[in-house]
C-alpha cells in the first residue's frame, strides 16, 4: 500500500507546459507511493477516500495555491475526526504564495525526491504545525474581499495568468492610481458589508478590502499579515479603508516590508471568528473566486502537520522502482508485522 500519496493538478501552469512532468513525479515515487492527477472535484474526493482507505502517511500536493485549497478542503471533509496524514507542499503552481510564505522552496521533482528519499530511508521529517482558515464550507490560508477579489478578477480575465501578467497588472494599477485612472477605480471598487469580529460589529461598513490569513504573505513578497502567530487561538484581520486609490498605492512599500499600514487607513486586529453580512459577498480563498449570499463566516480551522522541505536533496535523479528493495513502511509495515510466518 502507498506510504506517500500525491495529488497533482494537470491544469496547473507547470504541468500544462510540460505534461511529462506528472509522469516523472510518478516515477520518482516508485512502487511505494501513488500519484493521482485529479481533473474534477469528484475525482479529488474519490482519491481522498482511497488515500484514507489505504492509510497514507504523507499527502503531497503538486499544484498552486488553488490546488492546495481544494485538496485540503476535500481531505479535511473526507477524514472528518480522523487525523490527516502529514502534508507536503510540492509547489508546481503559478505563484506558490502559500509555499513561499511557509518557507518551502525548490521545484516539484526535487521536493518530491527529498520527500520520498527521507520516507524510504526512515529519516525523520522536519514537521511543524500550522493552522488553516475555515471559510464558509471550505478551507484555505488567505481570505480577501474587495480589492483582492477585483484584482484577481481582472487578472483571470486576461486569459494569460502568470507571474509576469500579475506584475504588469500591479504596475498598471499603481500608475492608474497616480492619475486617478479607470483601472485603479475598477480594482479598488469598495466592499460593503456588516463585519462582526468575535461578536462585536465594526462601526464602519465600507472598505477597500477586508482580508484575513494564517500565512504572512499575500504574493510578490507583500506581507500584510505581520501578526500571524501572535496568538495561537486567533488570526490577523485587516479592514483597509483608504479614501482613494492613490492612498492605497502609497501604503504598498510599507506592506512590502511587513510594516503596519497607517492607523488612519486600517482596522488591524486579531480574531477567532469574523462574520460578514451583506446581500452579496464576493471573496477569494487562496486565489479562487467565490460569491456568498447573505452571510459568511471565517474562523480558525484545524492545525495541520506540515513537512518542511528544502529542495536540497543530494541527488534528484530517480532510480528504478525495482532496484529500491526497501523494507515495508506505513500500513505495509503494520500488516507485515501481524502476518503469520510462511
């Protein structure tokens, strides 16, 4: 039975650019793991059920931020009260904001080789716990409304999502803000909602964005969530409300350096729970766009046990699965131990 299960998004930028990439990942796993390319949510839940049945020890996720969000949502729902396997992020996406924020560097083959090599050789993993947000009926690391939703909507509308395109749009928004242009007004379209934090309603109901996260970064190295980890039972929430697009643009250098936004432009707090009430709530979860009607709850989800990978494996060249001759691991080891002698 597989000790490592890998979920791959075949539509991620790196996998679409090089379809053989997924086959190489499967080869790196050899006969002691399973790599599954999921093409739909039904596929993803089917694989989650199968991985739960065979009791994988480690779940690898090869894809970007959206793939991580959908995969963890499916596995948290599928496993229920049963502990999840260790989680290993293998990057493989366009931006990899979550992996970057958690300090995971490298490319998918090197990361998977490091994971498989350590697992097969029974070397100890560097494991750390990190919480995830519960957002409506889903799970993710970054929640955002207003500006974040508007910017990503414009980004996806280009039909050419890439780091270069995102950088161009960011530059365009900043230049547009300087002259009071149409694009800046479009991406800074205000977010209107009643915001209730730990039972107390905010006096203000008009924002450029309300955003929350359990990771420090938002993309491109911007670090608005500098209070992540300040309290184990809470997460940072920002209600940003500058009066103009230019006032937003002038705060970007501070956010890039991980410094607080000026107090007259933000409500900056920690929360255990945030509730939004509005006729329509447009929001993002880890880069994916959603709409809720009437109300939405954001709170702390479970703490996940994550594997810290470095991508610094000594040899990332796969060897033949038949040449590994490894002892049984995970569920195989337990079954072998209980089996009667031949």
